[in-house]
């Protein structure tokens, strides 16, 4: 099953292995006599020749260098020619029908970890119209030298940068921006930041695209405020690409892995893009959280609206509301909507978006979710529907308890992590809320990620 040229597995060893499954990050699962193996670019059912990149005590990681026997799931014409080197989209070599079944099976597997969650209906995956060229936001690292800059993503488990050239996942305008910025860095001789020496200027490139406007925002993340180089680079980009409406410099002098710093400096009079999700217009600023797939966001907003079953007089609470997308989509059919978000800048953006859409029955509050829930309960507020849309880690148990204490008739939980969703649904079951159904949405085709919308109803806890 495994052929090794050396007695001891080491970096640069070459092995031939059969792949039995995929782990949660999309690595192919196999084993040698001494190590569990995780092979990037492999699919269940493949037999591959792989090069080992890293060896730990009991685990070794590698990548495919040749497919010896292809899996029945493997696509004959994957849309990316460098997927085995990039590894940013581990499912891109898998037929889409198998991707859809794989994601649904993964959700079911997480639910089976909790005995009380056995009767939930998990629908077939909802897929957006586009399976490639859908990503409208890209956060990319800049490396190398100004004479030969790399703009891309970190290779897995390393600080090496894989240079992205015409990525099939990115919106075409994102790819055009990357190509122009690469030329501009070389032409203007803009110093590229080196994290080892801590010298240089350019650290990251953030690109956002509004599909409704067909315009782009370009944000240069730099190690310090240096107006001259970025001014000329921004001017070059706008001359080459008239679709670029917003150019900003974000200063991040920290040494960690956080991409954006706290300060933006605009090089254009316009400071935001406007995107439309269904009937809602949303202003997008450099640090706004916004879904990277507009089509996928439309599917989620529509499902939340359907399951909320609003008739015009209900009170709705939207926790972790971000810039207000879901709250504003529900407001026209509700009596009132309250949005809660911990990031103050997002709350300010949400209030602007309410004014932009002419919506007056929607208010937003900044603060910790658990604390604001306690305040709402103390004020005697009642809500018919509560929407939860937390970050990947899910909700703290205190938040879930305080949501249940408000006694809404319906909870709608939007999740980007099947693991934390299953955990939280299990907690909510003990608090009197039973999940009836889950609608998976493929917000990120070709990747391991899947969004879920769950509908919960209030039940008798003693039943």
C-alpha cells in the first residue's frame, strides 16, 4: 500500500499511497507504517505518488506529484491548472455533484455527534449559479521584491507565498486588479515588506468588487504611513483600470497575522462601494464584513426571510448583524427590527445602510451580545423571531441561554461551521428550542466550507 525509498520518513521522501478520505481541511487521509499521512491535492479513492513536505511526531504532510489511479470523484477537467500546488481550494478537482454530497455528509456527521439531534431534516445543498469566478473579496499577501513581486496566499503550514495568476475562484475584476498592481509595484519600485527583516512597505492587498456597480475597491496594507509611494501606485492602478472607484491605504504596523490595521487613509474622494443583495443596497467600506459570494448571500437572505414567516407586525432581533444585511432584508415585512453587533464601525455602517434604503423601523446597537440581551430582557422587550449569525466559533452558552429566555417563537441560526452549529443546536435543544430543518448553502464552491441556515421552534422542555 505504501512504498518508501527510505527506512525513515522525512521531508522530501516520496511515497505511494491510497487515499481513504478527507480531513476537515481537505487533506487526503492515508498512513504509512509509522505516521498518519495528510496529502494535499488527493481525493478519496485516489492512488497517488506524493512528496512529503513536513514530518511531525506521528503525522506527516505532503502533496500529490502524480495521480497513479484516479478516484471516481476526480474531475477530468478541473478549472484550475495549479490546484495541487496552491491547495487553496481542495475540492476543485472533485466533480461538483460529489462536492455537494460530501458537504451534506459532513454536516450529517457533525449532527450525529449529539444523540438528541437525530431527527433534523438536512436538505440538499443549495448551490449558487456560478461555481467559479464568484469570489468578490480577496485578501492577499505581497512578498518577494519590487522587481518580482508575489501576490497570493500562504502555502499551507508555511510562510511561503503561492503567487496567484488568474485564479478561477476570483471574480475576473479581482484578477485584473492583481495583475495591474503587480505591474505597478515593479514600475514604481515600491518596497515590499519582509517580515524577517521588518523592512519594506507593502504587506497585503485587499480587493473588493461590487457586482451591481461593476466597480472595485483596492486597499494597500502597509507597514507605515508612506504617502508618496502609495499615491503613485494608486494613481497607476486607476489609470490602468477605470473600474477602480475606491483606493485606500490601511496602516498595519503589528507583527502578527492580522491583515488590516485600525486606520484607513483614502486616496479617492469615494470611500465605499455599494452592493445589492435582493432588494437591499449595502455600502461596503474597506474593513466591512461582507459575504464574498453575492449569489450565495442572496440564497441565505431569501431562506431566512422564508423561515421567519413575517406578516408585518412582528419584532425581530438580529444578533451579530454586521453591516445590517439580514436585518434590513427583513425590515419591510416586520413591525420592528433590532440589530446587535460588537464592532462599532459595523454598527455605524448598518445605520447608514438603513438610511440608504429608506428603512425607519430598524435600529442597531453596538456591544457585547450577552450584555445587550440582558439589557433587552430587563427592559421587557419581546421578540417573535431571533436571527443568530455568529462567527465561526459559534455562540457562547450564555448568549444561547439569554436568547431562549426571551422566548421567541422562532430561532433562525446562520452558521459557517457545521461543528459549532451542531454543538449550539444541542444546547438550544436543552433550552426548549428544537431544530426542525437545516438548509446547507454552498457559499464557497470548490472549498471545504459550507454555510447552513437552521430553523428552530419553541417546544415544551418537559416533553
